C-alpha cells in the first residue's frame, strides 16, 4: 500500500481524491442540487425566471398579462439551463468508477427539473397576483393545466440533458447541443410548409407552446407523449447503450 502522493510498484501515483470522485456518482439524487456549484446554477436559473416575470408584467399589454403568457416565457427561458443539470449528472457518472447506474442518474434530473418548474409556477402566480398594473379579464384561464405543463416542460428539458450528456463526451458540447439540436430541428421543420405540422410531434418546442398555453386536447397530449418518447426515453436509451459500448474492454 502506498501513501498519498507516493508511487506504487507500477510507477503510478496514488491519488486520494479518487475516493471523493468515486462518491460523486453513488448518490445522484443527492448530487443533483447538492453541490455549491449546482445550487448556484439553480439560483441563477430561478433568478432569470423571476426577472423575466417582473419585466413581462411591467411591459406587456394588459391583454397579455395572464398566467399562461407569463409561464410561456418564464418556463421556456429557464428550460434553456435545466438540461445543464442532466449534463453535469452524467459527467459525475463518467468520472466515478463505482458510480450509480444510468437509470438512477437519469431519474435524478427530475429533482432540479421539478424544483424549477414548481418555483416558476409560484413566481408567475405571485407576480401576476401582486401586479400593480391592469391585467387581462381572465388572467387565470387554464392555470391548472399550465402549472402541470410547466413541470413537464422542465422534466423533458432535464432528460434532453442526460440523453445528450450520455451521447456526447464533452459536457460543453453536450450542453450546446441541448439548445442547437431541438431548435435546429424546429426551424428546419418550420421552413417547409408540408413539414410544419410535424413540429408538435417531433420537437420539444412544438409541444411546449401547447403545454404552456394550457389549451391541451387529447391529440396534443399524444403529441407531447411522442416528444417525451423521442427526446426523453429514446435519447437516453441510445445514450446508455453508447456508454456501455465505450466501457467495454478494448474500446
């Protein structure tokens, strides 16, 4: 046995920090927002949402001061950063030799996603309730559906982060991909009239607009399920398979 900092018989250097790194992946639920960096990330995400809610309430026309209109912008803005939690959780998984399984890591992203979604709902509700200016005639229309949709939007965003984090080794590239790929596909489909209806079936943004409007139908719930299967289940399944292949001896 070698002391920390000394060389072993193979000429390698023992690193005591390996024990700490190993622990980062064993409890992904605790790690999801349990580190100082991730608590700061969570605070920044929520602060951006709060600033957006206040600014929109102050600047929007009275007819646009509704819970749904506020939630559409606030939750969409915060969902840009939500995938980063998933990317960071997957980075923990890669770093820790004895890390928890992929499934636990994927499910762990629900912690920050639900926190962001719920706090965002409360921020929009309180901002609208205390607004000193005139608001719409029916500001709380579809409020229940919008509140549920807000959480679902953040959960899918988090799953996109874990999925692309598993597929792409670089955390920076993976995070950028969580923005570029969904928006790029949305723009590509929107550029062709015949393909535009597919936006709601194939892209997160297409379903987000419906969820945060509160105007959901059976068809629109089915569309959201398709998006969840593609960007949540499918992306993470491919990522898990890719990670297993990379961990096989000789690869």
